[in-house]
């Protein structure tokens, strides 16, 4: 006892060797001495000196460690002494501990020269805090909460992480500490450990969260919601202790808070499956009780009950109790999850148990189901359908005088519509059996039944289009589409058109089974897929039977097709069918053709028109129309000429170029107004540029177009030297080739005497002489003749009328 003060004095020495061996001596005393001796050491002031040794590593004092090993001494005498002293309750709750707490809290902060200090400090603080609210409060006032939270944020080793979490649990077991601001930051770090920590650290963190969730302000915070997912994940742990800890945390977190209970529907994984495993396992009754309590809090109690009925033994056990009426009562309201679980439980209870089925009917299950159907989801509708199937399998119910067969029949189609929205029902072979009654209901004339039946056929026609056709679906759907008195609602009309398009898309042979007037009506659909199918069917029919073009036109096909072009919908297919119709002589003779010229021109002029194939087909359609002289002279043909010139200005393809030129030839051949329209639109210059095209056919047609334009005195003011030079040069070149169109050039160049007088003789004589000199080595008799004729005409002053 007398040596203790001397050892305590050595522990305050500046020499580490003195302190180290003084600590070794005290280690021997505390390990072998009496309780009185240990109290004497604690009261001697040695604790402060011992704390100065905490955290030094072997590399800092290698000689001392080697010497200790040689004499079989402990490596960390400071820790051994302190741990033994704080095992004594009088030391833990006395003044020694109160003086030690600030010193140990200071060690929680990272120190480069003493890296081992924080873990040791955590262990000692845990010893001191356990069982003493006063010590916990002193630690909090010394800054332990902030220091521990920051230490956790540094991701220490797994064991230290678990120890820190445990210390925080002990500290927050004092309710006064839950009011500290540091509790919120501690919550954040504990949730991070719960997500990413080791198994032992997660368990300690979850236990610490238990005490934090005792505070309402922490439990209701947004941050606390982040603990739900990792706690749910912990339910899958193999250890019963971990499952128990997770259950307690979730119960505390969600108890009395419906918003957090709703969070369970958004978590990843399947918490219901985890709870079911716990309930059906051989775990302790306490664990199962907690799982059942959590089910109740989350409104999952009947969901879990329904899962338990997967086992036949559990079904027999449940059937013996009067639970049917309770389950039927739950098949109402707005909690779809609870309703579906209750229905599934009734299905399992009702299979092969007629008495239970009768109990369900008497309790009002059919009425409850029928009330739910109009707003039920696809999954819920499927469950209701299965329950009704099981109930109606019983002859005792189906033959009863109270059987609600009429309401079931009325809503049967609506039920089918919901069921068929599910992919596996669409492809089920038994679904084909529903086609015939649905098709019959589609043509029954009762609006509500029609709407629901056709809506059901939308889904079924994708998987079984042939079955719909074989059941007479084409005829019944066609009736709805062309129905006028009264007209069906637009949604019903679109639905019928969609079903018919699904059938037609499956087999092109069905195209010929649909009346043309129905296909034309389908062109007015707002669904592009429906319009596409109708266009394909009409194109096929027109190509197979030319006489069908008149019937399509009479049914209003042209107006519908022009509307499609205006809206830039299915432009290529619409343009192809339009061109095919206008290529028919009898269609061109119909009055509607006259009113198609302006829309086609407007389509070509529309800056939103991007489809090159659409432009080509629209130009072809105008060319077809221009073949009829009456249409070529129509007032709207002026706009067509302007549109075609605009098309040529856009540098089109050679094919489009030829189409536009030929169409213009027809328009200007019979109308002076059109000639002037072409000129005023800049057409002369555009055509003049075509004369230098590398495409000989385009040059020939351009020359012919110029011939038509200047066939009288209408456009005299548009003649220019450049035009004449282009013509004479091209004409001269043509003499050296085998082109068949050089005669047209010659006629254009020499045909009109007034032209030569107006543009100036000398220059044109020079052009002709240039052409002659360029070909004097070639024996082209016609070229000589034309040049001589032109020269003679110029000499006589242009008295001759024609060359």
C-alpha cells in the first residue's frame, strides 16, 4: 500500500519509461491485490497518469515492449489497470470517473501520435457510462456525442464501429440526451452504419436507433424515414436476434404514424414475405408476436394471414373458425391491398368447401365484388373473377332462387375487360372461349354492353385475331363503324376501328371481307395504326379491282385522303392511293376531282411537308388531274402551276423533276391563264435552267414546255436574250446527237417572228452563226435548213408566219 503514492508520482513523470514501468507495477497490484488496494490506486490520482499512456503503438517504444515481452509483462499496462479499476462500481460512480470523463472524451479526437487512443477511450467510456445516468450526462456535456458522431463518419474498423454504436445506445438511454442537437447527427451516422456497416455494427446501430426512436421529434423526422429500408433488409437475416432488433425498430418507427406505414409499400424487397417466414417458422413466440404486431401496424395482417393459408393444414385450422364474415366485410372500401388479400384468403378457404362458399354468399360477397368491379384494377379484377368462378362452380349457389345472375351478366363484360388487360390472360388458350359472346355483345345495340365488349376485344384481338374474324367480328365491328343513327360515341367508334384493324393486320385476306365504305370511314381515325391498316387495305383492293376506285371516291375517300395529307399523317400511303384514284379516267370525271387541285397544291407549298415521296405522289396526282382539259382549265389550276414551279425550284430528284414538267405541260397547253401564272411565278427562269440539265429527257421536256408557253403572244414580254441564247445553244448541240427532241428546240427557236424583232436581230444572228460554225463539219441537213430559214426570215423582216 505504501508504494502506491510513489507509483502514482512516477506516472506523472515526463519520462515515458518511468510511466510505463510504473503502470506495469500497478498492473501487478490490481490483478493480484484486494478491492481495498484497487480503491487506493483509484484514489491516488494514478488514473490521470495512466490515461497519458493510452494509444501509443509498439513502434513508439520498441525497447520497452521488447523488455516487457522478455519478462512476460502485459503490452498495454495502462488499459489493464483502467479496465480493472472501472469494474468497481464505487470507482465508476465516484469522483475518479467524473474527473476521467473529460480526459477520455478528448482522446476520441484523432491524434496522429496516438492512433490507438480513440478505440480504447470508447471502451472505457462504455464501462463508465453503463448504469450511470449522471456519467452519461457528464459525457454529453463534455462533447462525447459530437466526438462519437464524427468518429463514426470516419468509417473506423468494424469492431470499433460496433462499439461506438453500442456506446451511443447507452448514452441515449438517458432521455435527457435525446434533447441534444447532436442526437440528430448521431441518427444520420447510425443509419449510415445500418446500411453499410458490418453485421455486428448493424446490430449495434439498430439497437441504438431503438432508444432514439423513443423521442417523438426524432421518430417523426424526415431523416428517420431513411432507416425503414435497411431495417426491412435486416428482417431477412438468419439470426433471430437481428430479426428481433429489426422488428422492434420498425414497430417503434411506424407505431402511430400512418405516413411511415405507407412507406412499406415503396421499399425494395418483400417485407410481407419476410414476415410470413417469421410467422411460419419455429422461432420464439416473442419474435412471432412482434411480427404480428408489425403486420397490424402496416395493415398487412390479412395479407400475412392469406399467405399462411398456402399450407393446407393452416387452411383446415382457419376454416374451423368463424372468420368468413370478417373477411367478407373487408372486401369494401379503398384499401386495394387489404381487399385483394381478403379475396385471396376467401378463395383458399372456399376451394372444395361448399359450406364456406354458402357462408360467403350469405355474408354478401357477390354484392361487394360487383360494387368494386367498375373501379377495380386489373389484378383485383382477376382475383374477383377467380372468386366468382369458385362460387358459381357450386350448384347449391348457381341454382338458388336468390342467385344474382342478372347483375353478374350485366357486369360480366366489364370483368372480362379488366381481366384481359393482363398479359397472361391475353395469351391463355381458354381466352378464345370468350370471343364469341364478346362479338355478339359488340353488335347487341346496348351502348354500355357494346362499349365494354369492344374494349375487351381490343386486348383479345391482339392474341386471337382469327378467332374474332371467325366469330363474325368483321361484320359486327363494321356495323358499329358505319352506324349513323344514332352515331356511336367517338371513343366507342375508335375502339371498334382499332379492333378491326388488329384483325386486318393479322391476315391480308381479310381486306376483301371489309366493305369499302368501312375502310374509308376508318381513314378518319385519330390512331395512326388504324389509318395505316385502312390505307393498306384500300390500296390492295384498288390494285386488284380498278372499278373499286369509283366506289372509294363515292364513299368519300378523296376528302379523307386530302385531310391526311394536310395533317401530314401517313403521307406516302395517302399520296399513293390518291394518285391511283386520279389515274382512273372515270374518277377524274367526277366533280370531287376538281376540288382536289387546290389542296394538293397547298400540300406541295406547305413548308411543313417533309416527305419526298409524298411530294412526288402529290405531283403525280396533279399530273393525272391535268390530263383532263376541263380540270387543266379550272380556276384552282393556277395554284397548281405555282406549286409545281416551287417544286422545281427546290432542286428535286430527276424523277420528281420530270413529273412536275409533264404536269405543267398539261396545265399550260390549254390555258393562257396558267401560262401567265407559270411566268409570274418565275417559271421561265426555272425552265431555262433546266435546259442545261445533264438529263436529256428533262431538257427535251423543258423545251417542249417552253414551246407551249410561247405558243401565242401571251408571254411576249418574258422573252429574253438569255432564253434565246440557251435555246439556240442547246439546239445546236442537239444536232450533233441522236436526241429525238432537237426538232422541238428548233421550232421553239424559230417559230415566232415577233420574238426575233423584239429581242434584237444582230445578237441572235450571232448566236445562230455560232451554232452553224460549230457544226459546219457535220452534215446535218436539218440544222442547215433551220439556220438558213431563220436567216432568210430575219432578212425579210419577219414577214413569214411559220418556218
